[in-house]
C-alpha cells in the first residue's frame, strides 16, 4: 500500500473536528500524514490544533476568509502534501476504523476512488460528540433501524453499513457503482490530480466544483471511477445545512465542458492566460514613455499590446514603433485619418486576440504587478476593475484615489452606469465573452468604458478589487481630468445622461428586466409636457437606488438629483432618435 496524506477540509467547527481527529487516531492503517486545510484563519482553530494530542505528522494550512474558497484551500493542501497518494475528507465526517485501510487497499494506477456517507440525525450526532462509539456500534444500530431510518432522520442510511470485502456481503457494493465523486470521501494519486491541474478555483460556490467538476475532468483524461460504497464508510455529523442554488455552478460547468479540456486554467498552476492590452494614443509623447516602460516590465509576461495611434503630430507614433522593434508583443499601427477616442478603442478591441482585454491610457503609469494581481483574482466575473492613485503632471500623488471620488463596489446594477461610471477604462479588465453580448460597435454618444461596464453588468458579474494598480494622471487637457471634474457637475451629468439614454434604450436586449422602463423613460423626454414630467419622476424614483449607486452622496442628494433629471428640459434628444 502507498503512503498517503489525509486532507481534512475545515472551516470553523472545532467540536466536529475533534471527533473526526479522534476517528483518525483509531484507524487500522496509520501510515498517513495529516493536513488540516482551513478555508479561513480563525484563531480558535489554531488554538484547538495546538492543544490537540496528535500522534501522526500533521500540518495546518490557512488562507484569508474571502467567502467560499474551498477549492483554493484544497489546492494549497495538494501543494503541501509529501505523499504519493491523497485521501480527501471533510471536517464534519467521522471515519470508520477501516476507512483509510480500504482506500489504500483499493488504490490502483489509472483509477480514482469514491465513497459515500450516512447523514446522522441529531441524537446520533450527540452520541458521537459525547463519546466516539466502538467499531460495531453503527452496524448494529442500522441493522436494527434500517427499515425506519428515514423516520428517525437518518439520510442515506444504507451507506452507513460497513460490509467487509473479505465476506460475501462485501460483494454487494460492487453491484452499485459510483457515478460521481463525493468531495468528503475520495482518493487518488497525487500525480493524477496534477495531470488535470487540481481543483478549479473559478468555482466560488459550494458543491459541484469540488467533486462533480473533478469527476468529468478525471474521466475525460481517461481515469476510471471505482466505488468504495459500504467499504470506506463515514458518518456525517448533523448540522444545519444552508442550501445553495446550483444554477450558477451548473452554468459554469456547462461552459467549461463545451471547451472539452480536462485541465482547468485556474488551478494548481495558473495557466498562461493570454491577455490583450489595448492602447490608443494621440499626441501623448510627453507621458507615453513611462507608460510603455510600466507595461514592458509587467511581472506577468504573456500578453500582447494592440497599439493604434490616431494621427499624432508629435513623436508618439515613432515612440510606439521603437518599442515594437524591441518587443515583439507590441502590434503597432496608425490610422489614415483621425477617428476619435471611441472609434479608436473600438478598432483596437476588434483586433485583440486575448481571453482577457484591458484598456490602457497613454499618460498613466501601471504598477508592474497589475496584470498578475488581476489574474490572481479571477472568479468567473465578466469584468474586473480596481482602485487607482491620482497623480499630477509631475508624477506627484494628489492625495486621493478614484475610490475617494466614486462608490466603487462589486456586482453593480447595469443602470448604475446610466448616470455615472466608476469603471474607468484604465482600471478595467474584461473577459472576451463580453464581445459576444453586442459590445461592438461602441455607441456614438456613450464613452467606450461606460458601455463596456454596462454590458458586463447586464450579462454577468463585475468584481471590484480594492488595490491601487495604476497611477492615474490628472492634467489639464486629458480625458481623465474632464471626467474628474464632470462628476461634480450635476447639470453636465444630466445632459450626458439624456444624450446617452436613446442608445441605452435601443441597444439593451428586450429580455432585460428594465428594458421597457428605459423605453418609457426615453419617451417621456421626447414629450416634455407637465404630466409626462410627473410620470418621469415616478420612473426615476422606481430605480433611484441603482441609478445613483456610484454617487458618493446621501439619500437626500440622490433624491434631489433624480428630481433634477426629471425636470431638466432636453430640447435636443430627438436628434439621437
């Protein structure tokens, strides 16, 4: 039998973990190491483990509590494991004395092993917590109550019977094959999990990603699933279970299955994910060199730069050409006539090949860890954006960040971008799936970054990363300065919103829950009679919270802004219809 590492996944229940560790101490096979992998950093867990009387080699691995990140914790444990064979259990599953023995006895090359567990009721859980019962206790209890187990609150009672493979009843489990791994009762060789790049960290919800996803990837790679039903037996301690809607996990798995790859991207090793940096320039020679230097020196190196110059009259294009001559990752071109900022970025976006796309301004300075930091925070969102430090013409900090100007947060409502945009182009990275949702062409009256944020929020999640990854330059003539000033000017905000409203209404899919609301709002501005203004107030107040979510003002100011939007005349909206 191979030597094994028993990986115990835990969160914060030390009472349950004590019973589980007690069951490990009485295993018939003790040729194992222990890794307690905690998806958090709880002081009471550390104190408990320090006091527990371990008689086997053990490690305690932790990570910051950032919501459900079990797959990441499991990958951490795999990296730390010194054995050739890995057995996985949860910190609420008590082991039959022969549990480890049976996993190691049945271990075979090219095979993965999976078992089940019985879910105990509250009464039996109290028995286990008070004093770990002897080996034959559960078999005796289950044979006695097997036919009324459900009435007693025992779920999957048949899985709690231990049937020795040495006796003829031990043949019965072979007639009930396993179709899916259970994350709390599975084992395989370390080299086999390495072959599929471990657990997929794109899953940030419980279940599916920790076992079902693993099953199909293992099988796609040619591994066979063997059953350890009624052989590797465990007893799941009763606790309140918070059921989690699996639709998000199922959709994510279906998307991954379409790609047909057994190796996940966001796993043990971070696969080289091709990144496209979209840089558009116009007379930016004064600051461009520092920006180019910050891109070239990125710690994450697997990227391309699509750089398009919009007929600069200074030395901007020549500087781009010089950089491209030294670095083959740069693809440089120049427009034959001036396009403008939206069309220029649209043209460059259409040429990008990357899985992830980033916009880049000519006058900022990226932190050299920007790409690495963003890619380390992938969680299945369509768009990621970050905080930035404001600097002046001389690179001196202004004492503010973009988070001081806007209410920056994750999972913003799409309508949040109707009035203001906290997702500035320089700070965002979006998945190319956004392109398939009607991103291009950019609307003529909506800034390109505003539109990208809207589409991403409409069709998926947006994640905010609270880290200053760009030094965001503010100077007299740049687009950034105009935006920073604009956020304080309600009149200009309202005028811009009016002009953009038609494009938002026309380009929003009819399936969007607020599509009809947008159409009705637009129509009220085309007919500015008093009764239509009153109706407009009702419409705006109906979505006041998302409309003003990015604005750093109190409720009264937000209400007043909606009133101004309702009563501000707009004589020119018809030109956009």
